[in-house]
């Protein structure tokens, strides 16, 4: 089992969306091989950023998307 170490912390007000924090923190960290996230992180700009840095986005798509991006539900 691998261990997870906290690399950064960002405190935001309660009404701020989680994806805002991800957009701020991810560029400051070494890119992971995969990033597993729920629907709250389903945004084209975040997916593009992850792909550019060599990270595979494993993000459940929002149900209202017209074009469903690839998603590995097993991962």
C-alpha cells in the first residue's frame, strides 16, 4: 500500500467550489500519473491541464455533458 503525504493545503471559504482549489494547487505540485476525482472536477480546462502535464484524468463526467470524455470507472 502506498502512503499519501500532504504536499499543500489551501483553505477557502465554504461556498468556494472544490475545483477552484484544484486549479490553484495542482500547478504547484509534481504531476501525478493519474488524478482520480469525482464529478465536481469535471471541467475541460482541468482535463486539458492534466493531459498537458502527462497526467491521466480519471474524472467521472457530469451527466449533462453532450460529449462524454473517456472515463475508467474501474480506476
